[in-house]
């Protein structure tokens, strides 16, 4: 069996209460990758292997991991099996509240959330929700001294407000901010109209760099496609390949386990 790399993402469920048009989850292309979902006992076996293989970073994600009723049972098991590991959870934050933030803080589980838009939040999440609740949660987490990292996916719909989204996250107390363009994978494969060009992405980056220094660390992810995927049509690969692409460390430095317990080399690979 594959020895796990030191950084693993565990996709605890394919279920999600959002319908983001840019969603990269691979089961939107290959539903069998999400079925059947592992129960808590299955995840504990995976965590035992993580501990045995010396994994030192685990990111819990989904889908929306907070939809799992047994989430804290799994997290507590992970903390017990790997007392020194860095544990994090990625969430759309729709179910995150103060008591939950306190529970994560007690367990030393770092939090990251996606902020998909301001004016465009409903469109970008496929819901009727407003961004306001999420920013309030980010602000409360900062007050509780357990600040949340924010991730922003830039699409043709929210591109014009990308700098405003960034500023809103920074002013609300985000711990750090990561931005990247929508990638051609998962559900996003059905919405090529939402993808921005490389030139537009560079303009977005410039607009972020031009903002007054908010003392919030931030980073850009420049990928438009997962270049490891061998099934990509040539036209797609040609259109989006990165001329400066370096060999990807997927499978060596990091890996992922899907909702059904199957190992993949990264979130975007099959
Ligand atoms: S991107 Fe995240 S929040 Fe949006 S539909 Fe996919 S899993 Fe859910």
C-alpha cells in the first residue's frame, strides 16, 4: 500500500450545502470517487496509517466537512493518534459559530474558509446566502484569538470585486488570504464561461498588490489546470498549461484521500 506523504488532505464527505459553480471536487466528474462514503471507523483506520507513516499535517475537507455528525469523533481520534501534527479544517463556514470555533481552538485545529464574493456571493455559492455572516464569523474568530485563513477563487463573475473581497477578509481579521483562479476541474468543467484568462489573473494580482498594506500575509496560486491529470483533452491542456510549470510535488509532498477512502495524489487528480 502507498506510503502516505507528510501532508494529507482527508475529504471526509462529498456532501455539501453549497452549489459553487467553480467547485473543483473531482466527484462532480467521476461520482464513483465519492461512493460509498467511509464511516468514522474507516477514517480512524486511515488516521492510524497516517500516524504510522509519519504524516505531520492533515487538512480535513469535503464537500463540507461540518455536515458530518461524527466530525469531532474523527478529529479527536486524529489528535490522540498524532498529538503533535498540524490539523486544519477547510469549510464554507455556513455552520461555523462561536461555540464551534472554541471547540476547534481547544483541539488546536486551524480553520480555513472560502469567501466566494460580496455582491456575487449568492451566485458564487449557488445559494441565497449573504457574505455578511461569513465575515462576522471571521471577525469573531479573530476576537477569540483563533483567526481563520480565507481562500478566494477568482472567476469571471467575481473578478471585478476581487480586491474588495480581499479587503473585506483582511479588515475582518483573516489570519491569511490565498487567492487563485478558478480551475478547469470538477463542476467547473461545466462552466468554462466563468474561467478568467491568464492576463486577467495577472491584473487581479496587480490590484491586490496595489492595496494599502493590511499586514495580512497572502499568497497566489497560479494553476488553471491540474497538469498531473492525464485524462485532460489536449485542447484544454494546450489552452491552460503554465509555460513556467515546475514538476509538481503531488504524491511526494502531499496526497489526498477521497470520501470513499481511495488515495489520490492531490485534490484535483483522479
Ligand atoms: S467549492 Fe466547497 S463549498 Fe462550494 S460546492 Fe464545492 S465543496 Fe461545497
